[in-house]
């Protein structure tokens, strides 16, 4: 049985969903393309199973500029095998570093001919990551080096990358002009 709870972060409210054994969802409450619809989320009872509590502690450390480990978090995203392969690649991106969608596509175990077509599919998988932050989709950028798509918004993406590079979370008001908004 799933439970839900919320975390108030400096970048906005975060929804957490999990069972007694694993975290299945973590996303900004107002993001585009949430993993669950408002109706689906409303049907889940509020609760604090151990995986949600562990995620709260992870988020506390993360937003304080620490580098919390994810190896003790039990994650269970409900995705297709292809999307799981992409999420596994995301988890290999080191804290404070970025990779392009193309970089990820080139790491997939497919023929070179198919890799070119996988760029968009990789973008779709990254964009539908059901466990944001912990599975760091915010560390993926465009091939040109520019910030591109993030369900939580480009201002948040820029703030998260700045947090990881400096250890300090910038004010969102100062981030808008840096991402061209």
C-alpha cells in the first residue's frame, strides 16, 4: 500500500510517495508532468513509512549543501525497462557534474544506427523521471551546454546545479535572469 507525504523545500513543496519498502515518487508539487495525476494522488493516504522518512533526511542534507549518499535509499520507480536503463545512467552522473542527453544515449547498449533515434527517447525518459533530485535528472543539459527542459522548471534546475557546484542555494529571484527568463 502506498502512502504520501510532503516536504517543504527552499524551492517549493515536494511530494513524496512510497510503500513500506521503497520510495516510488518524489517531485515538485507544481511541476509539469507529475508522475501521478491529482486524482491518483488524492486516493493515496497520508503516511510516513520508513522510505519517506529516509527521503526527508536525504532532502534535508541535500538542501543544506551536503552530498548525501543514495545507496541507503530504497528506490522503486515504476517505469518501463528502457526508462529504467536511462534512470540508472542518471544515477551515475556525479554530484555537481552534468551530462547531455546525447551523452546518455551513447551509453545505452544499442547499435550506433539506433542511438541517433534514442536521443528523443532519452529526453522523454529523463523528463518523466518519477523520483526527481535523488535520481538527478536536473544534471542533464542540452548538447550545446545550455539548460533545457526540466519538469520542475529551468529556474529550479539552475538553482539545483548552483547548489551542487557551490554548496549554497541561490535565491530564485536571482536565477531567472541567468537562465534567460
